C-alpha cells in the first residue's frame, strides 16, 4: 500500500473509532512502528489528528477541531434541538447566512420549512442539501475547499461575503470561555467574522459542553450576538458570569432563560 493510501486508511479508521493505537496500526498495515510514526506526524502537521501517547485521536481538543466526518456522527439529538430553536428566528422571505460545521448543517436541512428563503453559506453539506430545493435561493460561497471542515474558506470566501448582506447569520463555535468565543482555526474564524460583519442579526449556536473552554483564536465576545442558543444550562460558574454580564441564553430543550 502506498503512503497516501495508508494515511487515508488511517483517517478512515479514526473517523470510525475516534482513536487508534500505534502498535495496532503497524500490525494492521504490516509496516514498522517508525513508518506509522511518520504517517501520524504528517497527518498531525496537516491538522487532521492529534498524536497522543501510544497512538492518535481525532477527538476535539482546546487547540484542535476534529474532522467533519467524525463530528457529523456525534450528538444528533443536541444538534437537532439547537437547530429547532434557531429555526424560530427565521421568517419566510429572509436572507440567512449559515456557517461551516455539523450543527449548522442540521439547521440548513431544516430551513426548507421556512421557504421562500435566500441562503448564503460556505458549508458544503448545506449546499448539497438545499441546492435542488424549490423556494430556496442558494448563494454558495466559493473559496478553497477544506475536507476537514467540509467548507469553503479563505480570501475568495471572505471577499464574496463582503459584497453580500443578510438578515441573520448563524455562527457555531467549539469554545466559549468567560464572555469570549473562540475557534482553533484561523481561516474558519475569519469566515465566521466575515459573516457576522454582513448580518443585521447574529446568532451563536453552541453545545453546552463547550462552555469553559478556550482555543487559539478569539472569534468574538458574547455581547456581539443578539441570540445565543445552547441545549442545556452550562453550569453554575458559567451561569454566574453570564448573569453578571446580562447575557441571555436560549436553552433549546426548555425555554429562554435569563441566567
């Protein structure tokens, strides 16, 4: 097996399992441990995995976002709950921006219930879902395609967004610390910021488990969003900080709470 084929097979195993062990990979591919080390080093350098003691993982960390193919399999109920709450903010006739991510992809699927709509997105899953739907005017943002994020990113994406305007932008994030929102990847962060800049209303979508976590790049402050939707209360410490700052959360599986 050629190196590229082996590395793709390693990624397929990671998507399926979440973690792999170096020894088992060497046996599976019938190569030396040093060869697997080199493969994992190259994949880590490309931002596709994290090396850990004795192997590698695709699970998200503070400085690492996992592959889209892995994320789309996780937390279906939570994503659907948050997307349903976000859908309440959309009215027929609106122009809506939807960013990258597996949670945003679920929202994209649900927007057909609110047509006619104009949807602006760099999310390849949303583009695939909505491009043939009657009543949906699709504006698909170009750019450099990232398989890891299943999205189009970079200067072309940002330049396209600068010439557009939307009623509302839905922005997802893997990390909220204190009153600030973060992302691990610079190009993803810039695309999200470009959407925020061109929307009249901004809505943050975030899993409650992502509160209390930071990442490399600051995306925004919570006060920049008119709506913040999560699936459950993020815990006493986070709630106290949000309450002190006057930040209101919408809890998707119950009701809006001033916490």
